[in-house]
C-alpha cells in the first residue's frame, strides 16, 4: 500500500486542473511539500496523519497575480483621487519619506496575514527593498514572485536606475532556487522607464531564467502618450525594446487592442487583471473575456492595498465575473468556473509558476485551502448542475469562509487561526506607522510650499517683476520709441501666456500661479511650450496704482496638467488670465527699467 505523510479525506476536491476534475467525498495525499495523489488514488493511501474534512471544499490556494504587498501600510491614506494625483502627489512622496526595510517587512507581514486569512497562498509582488519582502514572505510561509522595482527616477532604495538594476541583479542571485520565492526584475512601467531600462531588465530576466513583472497599458492616457511619442501603442513599443524575450507578467492591460492581445498570446505573456483597482482609479475595464478567448493566460490581482483597499481575492474574482458581464451586456461572459480558474491555475500560468502551484495535481506543491460552504449565506446546495459548486464559491462564498490554509505542505492557518504570524502584534505596529505618516502629511497639508516641495523640483528663487500700465490712444508712438536709438532691446521673446492663479483660505500662503507659455516664431507658429508653477506673495497693484509688483518666492517646473495641481493643492479660489495671443517683448531702455507691452 502506498504511503504518504498526510491525507485530507472526506473532502469535495476541486482540482482546478485543465479538465476541471472534481472528486466528491475523496482525498488529497501529501508527502513533505508536494501532492502525491488526488481523488480515488489518494483514497487508497495509508497516511501518518489523516484529517477528516467533513465534506468541505479542498481546492488550490488562491493566486493573487499582482500586488504591492507592503502598501497595506498605506491603505486608506488617500482615496477618491485621480491616478496621477494619487501616485505622484501622495504615494510617491510618502514612500520617499517612509519606505525602508523595516517598513516593507511590517507591511509584508500585514499583507501576508490578510492574504492567508482569505485563502491566498501565492502572490506576485512589485516593490522596493524586495529582499526584505522576500524574507518576510518566506518567514510567513507563503509562495511569491518577488520583483524588485526599477525606475528611471531615484527610488526609496536606489539613487539611480543603475543602482536599482544592480540591486535587482543581486536580489535575483541571492534568492534563485529558493523553495518559496521566485525573484524577478520589475521595470515599473514603460512611462516610468527608459528603453534602456526595459532592455536591461529583459536581459537580466533572460540571463537568470526568471519572469519579469511590469505594469502595461493601465490608462488611456498612457496609450495616447505612447502613440504620440513612439507612433504606436504600448505593447508593440515594449516589444521593440526586447521586453518579450523575457517571461512577462503584465499587470492591467486595460487599453489593449485586438492586435496587442494576439501579441501577448504569441509572446506567452501573462496578464494580471485588477478589476477593483482599475475601477477605483477610473482606469477602465480590461477586455479579459476576449483575452481568454484568444488563449492568453489571465490571472486576477488585487493590486496594492492603497488602491483597492484590501487584498480579498474572493471579492476580486466575483468582481471580475460581474464586470465582464456588465460591460458586455452578456450574462454568459466570464462564468464562475472561468473566474475561479483565473484566480488559481491561470493566475499561476500568468506568473509562469504553474509547474509549482495553481491546481491540485500530483507533483505540484501542496498549496491548498479548505473552504466551508455550510454557511447561512451559502445554503442550500444543489447537485444537479456540475458548475453549481463554482457559482457557490465565486458568487456567495466570502473570504472568511476559508478555514484552513496550507502552502508548500505547511499549515499556515488552522480553524481560522494564523500559525506563522501574530495578528494582534501586526495590528498595533501598523497603527504606530499610520500615526507617523499622518503627522508627516498633516504638516505638509498646512503649507502650500511644503506641498510644492513634495511634488518635486521646487527651488527658492526670489524675483521681482514690475509692470507699468498706462492707457495710450494709439500704439504707434510707443512702437516708434522702441524703434528709436534711445532704446536698446537686450532680449525679446514672443509667446502666448496662459496664467491660472490659485488662492488659499489662509492668505499668508500667498498665491500659486500655474503658467503655460507657448513660444512662437515670427509667423506665430508655436515652437515649444513650458509650464511652471510659481509661489508668490500677493501682487501689490492696489498700493502702487499703475505699477504692478509681483514677487515670486519659489519656482518649480510643472510636469503635470493644471487639473492635477488644482486637485492636489485644493485652492479656495481659482482665477484664470488667459491671454490668447499676447506678443510680449522684454526690452531694456537706457534707464534700465523693464517694460512689457501686451
Ligand atoms: Zn500595480
């Protein structure tokens, strides 16, 4: 008689294999870290330990195909904002200030505790200090694809992209071959990387034969910019940079066309669908039903807890199914069984880890969960429709119905009690961290200058601008004087100027001016544009009659739209001065006063 270490008996075994095999009142046999038999064959195994599952569901642990696990510590920090304000205005400044190895360790433990409690055994991460994340994950006993972020800007763990590339290489060398952790490089997104970074990351992934994790085509704006800058959408552009030489896991793919979906399939790239995050940030809805039809491996992810705001994969798979129906007007789109396969086997395939996890099959690691369907919100049970079990799990089960969780043959939760993490301790430590972030942001919120500095690039620059305004009957005498030898023109420029002024409840904050200049050629053709933010004192027009005195204190390049800054600074009032076609010439007369005529 065949023997095994552990036999889970009397279970409703959902294997989630390619044929969706189900075994009723049956067993799963486990030895060490692996599944040795499933179903009737497993029933015949003699085991050192046998656990009666009392008819509960035994199925593969859920696979969260895209997250930033330490961001659990930023959960609820800033919500209901547009993506760029949320990311550039809040997430990145806070990350620059707080993210260090201790921060990510705590955030990872918190995230692992939450995921284990909701039946997740494997996740794909992308963050900073990935080494500490991998360590905390391995300590918690979970399986993960841990991807070290590479960006073209300085990050919390590297001052340059060369440094973060070197970090990624060291990280991969250190963790390769670990039983739970698969290391990978993560070029954050095409718009935050250079072609050089994309190429270097792909080469790194190929060299070590590890996957590559990236965000692709998350927003319509990203695709628009790619078309404008590269003359093509995102997928063909990253292909040109050699990205698909690597085993790619692409998060989002919300705005991809038919050709791009076919390309993803051809290059065996996996996709992580993040319905909550995409809905919450207003990014749109990925065409996942079409992707599945064309054979793309599509998994489901929660994305980071700061944009979700939880890591609940039951909620995520239900939403994936519902959104596909709602947007297509077709209730047969993305049935429950397909949604559950995305959250298990297909997710593991998308992560290029399906040889290890994602289904209950002999030879795979013992990553499984026990789910109790005998709950008030899930009775009665009908047996007629073989797909009924998937509908019960996707449409009625809750993450709190997960009773036991095993990963790599080790129990991580039994009877809803965590075995590898201390929940109380984590809750208290997270709260301490939240207080520190609160203090940092609150002090920043009271000062427009602090907020200006936080978005980057602000420099102190004291300058004064004096304008003399006078009513003249005709411009001819003025032009004649300008043409005369009494006036020397030292510099002239010709541009359209669009000004927006924002004022704040506290007048001591001054005014913030958002100025867009369009530089013009003689014929009036626009040759370039520049946008700048200027934090100023009040103009003193009142006090000086016709003289307009304008004092600027801080200057910053404005890389974002006026709308971005309006939502970020939340001024009390806005006034715009849009001079549609002003020709401005700066001249210096012999008396060295500056004049500007509009
Ligand atoms: Zn993400």
